[in-house]
């Protein structure tokens, strides 16, 4: 059982077999190593594609300071821009201006929206204003 890939994960943690416990430990260490590699890869991706991104410490310091209306507006614009980029990249979702909701373009007609108008109406208004200003 210990030699079959993935089989050790089927056995509960209450086993007393040293061989199986060693295999479970190796699997856990491999999983941790893979997750750390994924984290480094994602951090490198963010650093490459978002060179102006603030560091964690700068973000924490900024969060501690009192926010003004312009800070909230900037935060909304950044979030809205990120959502717009995500929608364009996914190519599966789209904004339905008639219902002011985010819909799954691959869903059957009449399917409920992915995000209803109560959550996305400000984004739709921002998007319309942005298009009108261009």
C-alpha cells in the first residue's frame, strides 16, 4: 500500500504503521514544496505584470492611515479596472447592460446572472462613464 502512488492518502491518520506514516510525511512535504513553488511563481508573475504594485508593508501602512473619499474612489477604480481586465481575459463572462448584471455567456438563455445588479450596478455605471469619456 505504501508503494502505490496516492494510496497512502486513503488511509486515516490513526494508523500505527511506520512505513505508511513515512509515506504520508513524504507526500505532505511534496505538497508543501509544490505549494511554495506555486507561490513563488505567482509572486514572480505579479512582479512582472504589475511593476507599480505596492509592497505588503506599504499596503498595510496605507490601510492604517485614515482614508479620504479620493482614496476610496481610487480603490474602486482599481478594483473596477481589475474586474474589467478579468472579464476581458476570461471571455466567458460579459456585462449585460440591460439588466446591469454580470452573465455567463456560455449559459443557457434565461439562466440567472453570475453577479446581480445589486453588486455590479456601480461597476456598470463606471464602465459607461469611462466609455463616454474616451
